[in-house]
C-alpha cells in the first residue's frame, strides 16, 4: 500500500504517562528488531547484542529477521519459492547451520510478515517449546483482522479499574481525543506510551486495523482537527501493521462543524452526486493525512442511527453510495447488518436477513447477481440477536453468496460478565466458526467447505476479500483489558481471526504459559478452569437457549438478571424473549411460530425447527418448551433447567477454590486481583440462578430439585 512504510510524523515524542519503557519506531523491521532484543533479553535475562547485516559471517547463535530484500542472510537460506507459499503476511522460521554456526532465520515476503514471524518465534520460546531444528511456517486465512472500538460504550477496562496509574480527567478510553482538565495536554497528537503497548500487543496477534470510534458515530471524527489527531495515531501504529478506519455517521453532511461544506436533508439521498461528492471530499482529506486509511464502518438505520431508509432508499443504495464515493481512493465500506426495523417482521431475529438477502440476490444488468459493490463488506454479528452468550449462528452466513461478508464478534464482555466474570470466550468463537451451515449451491447441492469459518475465509464460496471484526475491550487500564483474564479473549480473538481452525484450548494454553506460569500442572489447572468458564456462564445466565434475560439499569446494564422485566419495547425485553407461561418457556421460532428456522439452509432448518432434533443448548431459541418435556438426560425440562443454573454456579465456586490453591505459583498482586473478582463473580452468578429460578417457578409451579447450591 502506498505510504505504508513511509513515516508521516506529526509528533516527535512519546509521552510516558504510565512509566513503561516504550519507544516510537519508524519502520516495521525496527519494530521487529525491538521485539527480539526486548523479548530475548527478558527471557534470557541478559542484553542481547544486535548485529547489523552488512554481509560477512553471521555470528553463531544469531537470530536473523527480514525479507529477501532486506537481508543477505535470508536471501542465502530461504528460497523465493519457499517464501511464496506463505503469502504476503506469512512467515517461515528455520534453524540453519553453516559449518559450526547455527542461525535462526525468521523470513517473510514483507516487513509485516517478518514482524508476525518475530512474534511467533517469541511465543514459541515463551511457551517453552523445543528450539532445535526449527521449521515453522504460518500465514493468515483471513486478510482483514480488525477491531471496532466503541470508545467508552461497553468498556470495562477503563480509568484503570484495577486502581493503578489511572490518569485524572480521562474517560477510560484507550485513545485520548478529548480528555479535559488535568489530562487535556495528553490528547492526541501526543502519543501516549500505552498506544505503543497496545500496538505491540495487537501486532503480536496479527490485528491489521482499528475503527477508532463508536459505531454510534460522532461526526467530529471527520473534522480537520480530529483528522490531524488521527494521523498522529496512524503514524504511531503503522510500523506495527495496524491501519485506521473511522465509523461514519450517515447524516454527517448535515453537521455544522463542516460548514460551509454541508448538505441539506434532501441531498442525503445516497445515489445523489452531492452525497457521494461530500463523502469523497472527506475521504480525500483523510487519505491526504493518512495514506493507508482503510475506509468507513457504518451503522445505519439501526437503533436510531440515520441511514438511507430515511430518504426512501435501501441498505444496498446506502452502502453503494458510500462505496462509490471512496472506491477511487481504494477504500472499503464495512456496512453493519445489525438492523431490526419492527416493520419488517414481528420476530427481531428474522429482520436482517429479510432486508439484506434480496439485495444480495438481485439480478444485475450484466447478468450477475447481487447489488452490493465490490468494496463493500456486510459486517454481521455471529448470531441473529445481539452477542448473547450462546446464540445460533446468524442465518446470513452462507446466504450472502454475492457479497463480501465479515463476521463481527464481541470481545468486550457486554453480555458475558463485563469486567467482573472470568469468562474465556475462545470456546464460544470456536463453536461459532466451526458450525456447519449446511450451505448449498443454487442447485441445492451441499458445498464441500461450508462451516462458518469457511464462509468467512472465502473458501466456501470463492470470496477473495475476507474480514473478521472484533468489538474491542481495550481501555486505559495498565493491562489494557481490566480483568486479567479478559486479555485471554483479546489474544484468542487475534489468533482465531488469523486462523479460525486453531483450537481454543491450545490458544488458552499458550496464553497461560505466556501470562502466568510455565509449570505444567499450573498451566493445566488454569486452562481447565478457563475452558469451562463460558459454558458455566451460559448455564447460570441463559441455559438451554433462553434468549436475552438482562436487566437494564445504568451503569450496570446488561450485567445482572431481569427475567420479569418489560422495558416498554418488545425488542429489548426479557419477558418478550422468555415467553414464560404455565405451559413452558422459550420462543417458538419453529414452523408453528415465527419460523426463523426456515432462514437457515434446509438441513439446519429441519434440525432447528423440530423440538426433537434441535440441539438442547439452543432449544429455547426455537421452541416454547413444555415444563415436562423429556430431555436427553432423562430429566424433565424443568428439572434440567434448574440443574443447569445450579451447575453453572457450582462451577464458579470451583474456580474460586482452584484459584486459591494456585496462590504459591502466581505473583501476589495479580493473584489477589483475580481472587477478588472471583468472589464477586460467584455471588453474582448465584444471583442469576436465584432470580431466574424463582421467577420461572411462578409459572412452572413445580418444586425446585435440590442437587445444587441453595436458592435463597
Ligand atoms: O449490543 C448492542 C449494544 C450497543 C451497541 C449495539 C450495536 C454500539 O448494547 O451498545 O451499540 O449493540 O452493536 O450497534
């Protein structure tokens, strides 16, 4: 990409706000070299000399990193042909020997590939794998591995909730654009050391881009003053292979901060030259300051955000209008499909598919199908509701054959325990990405590769443009994520975005070795604890496929239980989703109900639509289950339901005991911080169990089986 390696510096200094030893680097290879000297120095506990490759004999034991262009050693030991197999961002790590000299070569086709290889090598050492005779290769399955950053909305890692080093006046957000008071002098373009900490962390798991502002977008991010700030940030992150995007508010052209360059409401028609011209001017300003700017993420006609439907046009027109404006600049539009206009269908879960599928399928004048432009991605949440702890896959996966489709996962734990509950999300994402869509071609023949991961990485339907997006959990806490274990989610997201076929347990094992301790017994214990934590959360919050059951009371919204609540709007209300009555519990989306099931490919439609074949863990997403329905365990549904709540809480109690026993092996501070969180976690999990079971019992009228903890 033009300018990717050019430095456009807007600020000369790094400001040490938290006292970590960061420095600004100009190039990606410099970043890689820093990581090596720092990483090896840390692991070996001594200074590591840096040898500059100007030809001549390589010192014995050296680690050489680079491309065939940048390094004579790489040129000597790694053929162009071998390198071709790992693609633009992949790497090869090899032990080579010449006479009595042993050298480790980290080779790639590009500088960023070399950086990823460096991190892979360090991970290899940190996890104490054997380092003799290395022959490792890696390359990503998906090209765009992005974070969406919602600033302070749904942020649980801000303002240093662990109590160390928070800066007064800051919001808790990782990037300072508009801090006030005592922290105002720390606003961008000043580069805070934590931005470099984040860049290093994100590069270490292969993140390639960040949309820096909330999708409920404030147009201020498109103003000149902010673009200058963004450019400084982009410069600091560029060496780490991380590019920027901005969330665009569809109606930004009305905003007086752009005067005299504003539009009238009539001119917001996405097909108009005025609308496209306005966005083209903004995009050009952005590109002038940030040559490798990615493009825009758009939430339109969703939860009160403006969009093309306010002007009589549909999502295709809207996405394409913006896409046309930025296409000449090589930019991309990430158009979100999180829409639920009540006029479309009474069942919220069916609405996105109903709005987007016809546009994807629309015959075009040139004989092809699908109206969405080539530089549009439809960005779709993993499930059809809203990041609940377990949802069925979104029916759109596999159904958007003619459109680029990105999956959106939520790393920040809005519905999965926020900053309090220890919930490792790797297994959830593994479950989502490996779910079989049973996608067929137009003739109804099953595709060979048809898991959600295949749809996303393009291998199912031959898409070349591919993207995975995670809603980030980055805050200004020292450890970036607040809860120490939330870091594992950021790590797992990056690893799975790189290669969705990786195993969530292997990822957890690496993370524990790199983060806590390398003793096998300790590693096994922590990994085992993590691996069951998500299923436990599902059990004590929303077992057996019961939908959204959260209370909504600022600021703790979407944390605690609220099964009896109606918020004055069906789309947000627990009672609407649970449909508790004297017959049973759950939302009928089978053919006798809303028939969401029919939006899936036929095999899944049949499986989900029948109460006898639906997976029990998704049961109440699709069926109103009678209290005495016989479950696979032999228990009746009511007993099974209560059992799940009890098991979930017991698991958390188990985690607390396990953690206590690990005290001798962990550093005191982090041990205590996690311990305190687990105590609250256990109490809050019990609150979920008691609130829900007591409420369901009003309908079931059955006694509570006593195989678990007390129900107060
Ligand atoms: O999960 C919901 C969140 C909103 C969010 C919205 C979305 C940024 O509660 O905070 O808005 O989804 O994804 O647009």
